[in-house]
């Protein structure tokens, strides 16, 4: 394998990992409303995820 193939493989693995981590976070927030509300108020990244993937979170 040359360098380009290795880099491409690493990037693909990273993207797949990132997607799965986001899915796990969204599932955790959906399953636990109280934890989801605390995370939503605390962190801009969770606000972003909640805005696009989770509806009806009280403000």
C-alpha cells in the first residue's frame, strides 16, 4: 500500500467512527430526556445535534 491508500483508509475509518459516535450520542439523548436537557444547555455541540436530530426538547 502506498501513502495515499493508507491516508484514504484512515480517513474512511475516522468518518465511520465519527458517524457511529454521533448516533450513540443522539440515542443517549433520546433515551434520557433529563440527561439530554442538561447536555443541551451545557454544550454547543449537543445543541447542534439536538437541533437537527431530536425534536420537542424543552428549553
